[in-house]
C-alpha cells in the first residue's frame, strides 16, 4: 500500500504529567525511519539532560518551551520551530506558568535506547 493512515496515536505511558501521542514511530507502528508525536507538557515539567542519537525538530503550537543546548538557553513560543542535531547535549523543560503544546519529529525514530538520558 502506498500510504498509511494513523487512526489513533499510541499514548506513551509517563509519570511526569506529560501527554505523548506518537502517530508514527517505533512505539506506534514499529517503523524506525522517523517518529512524529504530539505532546503537551504541564507547567514545571522537565527532563534530564540527554545526547540523542537522532535529529529532532520541535514545532511549538501553544505556550513556550525551553531548551538548554550545549549550555545555551533557547525559549520558543507558538509558531516557532527548532532543529537540534543528533549528539547535542540538550535538556527540555517548561518552567512557565502555562502548559506547552508541540509536535516533535525525530530522524531516525525516537527510542529510549537512542535518547541517552543522563541519570
């Protein structure tokens, strides 16, 4: 078949209040070429630093998202997009008072093994 429709995203289980809906990728349909997910992160949310083995594009839809990339802090708002190259040390957070909604595309697909989170 020359196309695939995502009828319902895979809801990734989390413990930090963040909603992750993967439409295509390893968790949703087992393909590893890329992943695309819709996310909503609550105020005060953050992840540990990481050095992913994939490129990641983030498109902010609503609110603000903070990125710490190789020691530099970047804040994106609605309508802004960023590409973070694989191997970069990055930390994602939402230190703001409203939730942030965004889409994320990873090439190759996101996996817990490839994210390389620091403990």
